[in-house]
C-alpha cells in the first residue's frame, strides 16, 4: 500500500529546519507572563523551531481548566513578536481555525480527539481551503492507522501540502508505564507507506511523566522521526494542566543535547557492502519462513479434512496449549521475546483455525468466512 499525498518538504516551509525539529512550550497558555517567560527561555536555548501552547483544552471533565480562549492567541502573537519564534496551537473546529488565521498563528495542529472524528476533521479542512498554513495531524486516540490516514488525506485534499504527522501514542486498556502506549509499529507503517510525510514524536503525551521523556525521545530519533514535540513550562509544578509531563526549558536543552543522532544513510562502501550481505541473508530467511508457513497451513487443512471425516471439532484446546507452551519455551531459550512469540503463535493459530473452518463448511459458509477473515 502506498499513501499518495501531495507534500511540500518540511525544509521548504519551516525556517531553519534541521533534524530533529523541536516543538516546545507549555501544555496550556495560562497567563501572558507565563507564556512569554517560557518562550524567552526556550528561545535562549537556540534549539526550538516552533513554540507551542494550548489555547483551547479538550478536557475530559467540564470543570477542569479548559484553556484561556481567544485572548491566548494575542499572547502567542506577542511571543512571536518578542522572541522571533514561530507559534503553533491546537484547533478543533471552524471557529478555532478562523481565529488562528486572524491572529497570524504560523502552524496549526489537530489533536488526537479531533483526528478521531472525521466530521470534525472535514469541518477544519473546509475552512482551510484557500489557505497555505502548515498543519500537524496527531494520531487518533485509538490505534487505527486508517483513521489517521483519513485525517491526513482530508487536510491534504483541502489544498494543504505543508503537513506532518505527530505520533503521541494510543489509548490502551493494558497497564503500561506510559500514559499512552507508543505502539511504534503504527507510525513505522505510516512512514513506510508515505516516506515523504514528516513524522514528529510527542514524548510528553506518550510518557505522561517527565522521567520517561529522554528514553522516548531517543527511541523516536533512532526510528528516524523528523522531530520531537515536548511540553515545557517555566514552572511545571504550578502548571494548570498535565504538570507531571512538563519540563523546564533548561531540562529540555539537556535532553536534546544528550540525544545520539544517527544518520539514516551513510556513504561508506565497506559499510554498505556488509549491510547488503546481511540484508541478503534476511531475504533468504524470510523466504524460507514464508515457504514453511505455507507448508504448515497445507498440513492444517489436511488435519481439518481428517477431523471432518471423523466428526471431530476443529478447536482442540489441550493440543493448542501444548503447542503454545512448547514453542514459547523454545523461543525464550533462543532469545526471542515472550510478546513476539505469543503474537506470532496467535496469528498462526488464527490462520490454521480459518483454514480448517473452510474445509468444514459449505460454499456459502466458506464465502462468509473468507469475507470476514474468519470472524463469524
């Protein structure tokens, strides 16, 4: 799958572009003094490309701090005038966009709750038609790549070519150390299907706590993401929203200064030759894995036919438990992670069950099973 977007390279619309792009500022604009003080310290670091601040805050509870509203846009304009930093804020509807354009906001971003709603994204896209303002699109709260792609497409089809995606993690019922589970495989797939699309990581929202920000930032850079959006506040302990995930401008500078920046490509013939040899080995192994999986599924079908002839049910829990435990122990002994082995075994089991189900059923039932991927 290839994602066809009309994209203007980020270096053509973001002055002073250099990987990694650093977007920083408080979660929320609280007072003009707080905003300007934070911006002044960030400007002094010399590493920040965009100053961010939330003006309208989509809080879960109605009595929480919901942002200062339009007057905050005036504060952002003052920040731009006095520090020279470009400014960006979140928009969630037509009115927000119109006000941001009126106050000369440089870049807009669409938040995770908004990107999850195609109606809201389309409303924003409609009002953006005829403008040339850059737009950042955060991933939706739920781990749905298609929904994220849809939001990007809607903005792009409105004529906005200065776009980037922001990976801020996903909501999950599983207990993890993170506020929002990274699920790195999703932004990796997005980069794979649309290499020209800049992807920026938001370690603050993934972490939920300032202690995890350095580790997440390094991981994002190692995955060749274009930049980082990190929340900073002149005094994080007094912040009116998300205080635990904000850092000071000085802490931001120290985190960025310690990042190990690796090249995505290197012009070294010896390195390239050795890398190519290793990749060839990977290609051969992958072919063998796929061939063996094909043989395995053929045997699973034969077992299904044998079960059908003898009136035996497809699902054999005891047998599967034995297989799963043996393969898990074998994989662990060979240095594979438990999560990887279990995920692989689940996929193999699901495919085997579907193959045997197809053997068992009538042509009409087979068509239904194939259409739903076995989910009937």
